[in-house]
């Protein structure tokens, strides 16, 4: 009798469930700092001056927005909803692509467990509801992996080229995808049968990937050669690195890797402990029988069979674990040089597929009991529910920030200089939409210099422009030193409370 199929066996149903789940948990206010920077670039059709601005991400969102705007007659402010819907849809597609990949790598039951774990990954679910680059990047990477894993000799050429193109697209969405280049070369090495076919596949994949990844940079160069060198310089200097951050970066990356799929890591660890206890108990039983001469031939045969089985497992698993090292350990090590990893768990999403496949594989091997799937499911539902409870204060904070931004738009309708803190990209986005084109934003973040900012405030007063200080919810989170600078600059000035958290400062 054929086994009864579940929703985990149907990619379409799984995609629909994922999209509904991620839509229900979408961010109340577009996402984080970068989200509004991306929205501004999409609205103005202009890439960021910081590096190359994730050109593929911006380009496909421009195409999506312009299409939806013309078809449905949308107004500029609805760009947030359209861009977020695109990310949610790609989150569901990424879920389906991961299921396809898991089926190629794992036994059927283990593939189902991996798919369920991916679906209920707390961080993947959260960032599938943000206007961010990580989830679209993962969707493109998974598409490339599914194509390259094929060993159909008749279609390898096209799949190598398509896989390379998707990898290049992933790099264009977010350059972090390049850290998985070694993992994709490993796929070609283990899935191509002969040395000549491996060479041809690597050449085809590399050519397609380089062409697709470099095409946006080449287009930027020909469009504006004078700014190309400046973009490269910006791209190389924007990452806050240094030896002083190394140990903290390692700690943060390992913590967030666990938080990607806490239930999966916990289940694999529990299965490992159970496996170890069983092994120790068997060793104790063998030792207790070692003095019985009648058991010696039986023990010798059992020991030989165990060693033979262990050798087969080692040889069959060696390639898989080399792949895990290239798709898990290498991207982690690259992040150890980026201090921003301490602040953003989303940076670790690049290792989610490898983490989930590793955990599901080990759990399926070490916990073969009929109840194993039920335990795996219960752990993931519990972890997902706990995460949903934990993030509610952050969702409430986003609602408060959204309300504060609305108040500022209402109370400051004309020309003004805004000391905006973490609201800098939000208000700059509204300015770019044409809602408040007279606004000038005193940006927080990189390049802050107290003397320069003080001069900008004094210049605004000389020109008769009002100056507003934004002290709304979490307005100066991570920018406390800059808020302290403003405190001393504005200390002797008269202030008027315009609205809760919004002060007008007079000369």
C-alpha cells in the first residue's frame, strides 16, 4: 500500500502555507534601516552611493513596482506593500526549492523533517516579512543548487549555465552569496562522473556566474565612469572590521547560527546524546561477556561487521560533510571579519540550508524510532511559538515607530532640517517619494562629525529653516554617542515640544 502523502510531499501546498505564514508575521513597518534605503532606491530608480547597491535586488523590485503601479494605479506610498509582498513570495518559493534540494540529498523522511524545519525557522520566517535582500538571495542560491545537483548527462550543459546564472543573480542581490562559491564547485565535483565532465561543468558554471554577477558593475561603469572608482572605494571601506571585534564576531555568529533553527540543533544534539548512551551501554554489555569463551566468535563477527559498516558510513559521508564545511563553516568564517554580524542575525541566513540538512541528516540517522518525526515536529512548533512571543515587543516598537513617522509628516509639513537618528532613512524615503521634498535630513551613521553637524544646524538657522530634533521610539538606538553630541550642541537653545518625541529647537 502506498504511503499516505502529507503537505510536506507537495511543493505547491508547502509554498502556499509558507506564504500565508510569512504574510501573517510580516513586519509592521517595512523592516530595518536598510529596508527604507532600498525603498528609496526603488522609488527613485537610483542605486546607493555605498558600493554597488545590490543592483539585481533593486532592479527586479523596480520592475515589480512599475508593473503593479501601472496595472492597479497604485500611489507612491504603496511601494512598501508591493516590495514586501515580493519578499514574502520569494520566501515561499525558497521554501519549495529547499524541499526539492532536500529530496535530492536526504532520505524521504529526513527530507520532510528538513523541509518542516526550514518552514518554521524563526529567523527565516521573520525576514521573509521584511524588505531585505537575504531571503531573495537564498531563493536564487537554492535554485542554482537544485539545477546543479542533477546528473542527467543529456542536459548538463544547460543546467550548468542556468545554475551559474542563478548564482550570479544571487551575488547581484547580495554579494554575501559569493561566500558559497566553494560549495557550488563541490557540487560539480561530486555530481559529475568523469574528470572531463567536471572541467566542462566548472567552466560553464564559472562563465555564467561571472557574466551575470559582473554585468551590473559593468553597466554602472559605462553609465557613470567617473563615479565607478568612488563606488569601489566605498564598497571596500563600509565594513567595520578589526581584530578587536574578532572574538565577539565569533560568539555572535555561533549564537545566531543556533537561533536560525534552534529546534533542529537541539534535536540533533539530543539524538547524539542518546546515540552515545546506546553505544556506551553496548560496549558495557560486550565487556561483561568478554570472559565467556562461547561468545568470542560471535563478538568477533559482530565487531568485524560493525567496523565494516562504520567504514562504509565514513566513505559515503565524507563527501557530504566536506560539502557542509564549504556551505556552513566557510561562510561563517568570512563573517568573523564583519563587526555588523553582532547586530544583525539576518547575516547568518546564508548558512540556513546547510544547517538544516546537517541537523535533519544526523537526527534521522541517530533517532530512527517511529516517534522521531513527532518529536522533531513538536520541538519546531514549540520553538516557533516561543519566538513569536519573544518578538512581540519588537513588533510593538515597529508600530510605535510607524506612528511617530506619521506624526512627524503631519506636524512638519514644510521646509525643515530634521535631526533624525535612526529615522534618517525613513524620512529620506518619504522625501524621495515627493511627500516632503523640502525636508533636509541630518543623517546619523557613518561619517558623523560633530563639528560638521553643528555647522549644518547653524546654517539652517541662518537660512531661516526650522530645526527639529526627533526623540521618538528607539530614535537613537546604536547612535547614543551622536545623540550625546547633539545634547551638548543644543543644550543652551530654547526647545518647544511639538508632539511626543518631537522637539523644535530655536537658535
